[in-house]
C-alpha cells in the first residue's frame, strides 16, 4: 500500500512540475502573483540579514534565501521559453539542490536550538546525523522496492529524499514546541520562526501530495496543488521576513533553566570526563582547606610550641 502511494506521489510531482495554469485570466494572474512574490520577499530577506549581521549566524538559511531567488529566475525564464524539456530539467535539478539545502538548514536550526548547551548540542548533532542516515537509507529502499520505470529512478530518489526532509522539518517544529520551556526558547526567537516556516511548508506539501495521490491527477487538481503550495510558500516567506525585521528577544538566563543545565552537565561529563568537570576545582579547594586546618590544629597541640 505504501509503495503504491509513493509511486503515485512520484507521478504527482512529475506532472505538477509542468505547472499548468489554465486559460482563466484571473487564475493566471493569481498564479503569477503567487509565483513572483516569494522571490521579492527572499530578496528583501537576504538584504535584511546582511544589514543586521545575521548572515554569519544563519549561513545556510541565508544561502537558502539566495538560492530561492536564483531558482525562481531560472524556472521562470525556462517556463517562458515554452520548452517543456528545459523546464523539466531545470525543475528537477533545482529540486535536488533544494533537498540538500533543506538538510543543511535543518541541521543549522537544530544546532542553534541547543547552542547554549554544549553537551546537548553534541548529543543532538550525533542523533541528527544518525537520523539523517536512516532516512536516506529508508528513501533508497522505498525507491528500490517501488515498481517504477528505470527512467524515473532519479526522480523517485529526489521525491523520497524530499519527503524525508519534510518529515524532519515537521519533527523539528514539534521538538521546538515541546522543548522550548526547557531550552529558553520563545516564539519570538528567529530560530523558532525559521523552524515554523519550514514546518508550514512541510505540512502543506505532505498533505497536498498525499491528497493528490489518493484522488488522482487532472489539470484542475494540478493547478490547485500548485496554488496551495505557492500560498504556503508565500506565508512562510512573510513569516521569515517578519521575524528578521523585528528585534529578537534574548534567551532566558541559565538560572531559569535548571533542568536543561543538569542535562547538559551530565552529558558534558559523560562525553568529556577530563575537561567537563567544573566541580573538580571545588572539591580540590575543600581538600586543601581540610589539610590546612589539620596542620594548624597539629601545630597548636605541639608541646614544644606550648612551652615556648
């Protein structure tokens, strides 16, 4: 059953990449507005990130914003050239590159969430790498076990990897919501906004592809799919633009994060037993004071000192 749904989802993405618009003037105008608007918002977003010196803090997300502008220029120009094959190649090449950038942005957001906690950050990075490897293997097995044409194996890999990225993005949003009180995160933080935007994109894409895989393909359903996906894309762009335009709220101090500080200390001590032991100097100080006190007591009880 899962293989059949996945096979139909490949057909959905392969047909949808042609971007049917229809012959209605209002629908065509709406389609072009939703298509052009994200490129403008990403251009302004990249400018704001450079101006507010957020480029070095989120380098992968900044690259993602620049990539979306370049991808729009390539797709739009190839679409206007009325060459379906050129548009097909451009669409799937950019989709493969977008999958790689999606992994990078997820990892960047993941590490930024645990940035104040060294032990949690290292453990989270290790778990993230293992989760990514498992999802890649699962995507490869899904493609190999799905009865598709040999000419569509590459497309199947891209679709499967994209689905894995979308699932990880949804999981990242869930992680932020559940762990925000323990990590000092607030919904006003930019890392929260980046994750929420990708979660919105992922949820819309997964729901739309699953729905089209069930109901079947037609020119009308393909058009509505594209409109829904572009609408979600525009909402995410507005969300990211708003988060980077407004001032960011500072993270909560460590004194209010006792549970997460204890987790971080335990993990740091387990991973770095020789270096991550801040209690060792305190213990040594207590021992030194005990020896000094014992020495003073022995010196005062010396009979030779008493006779003098």
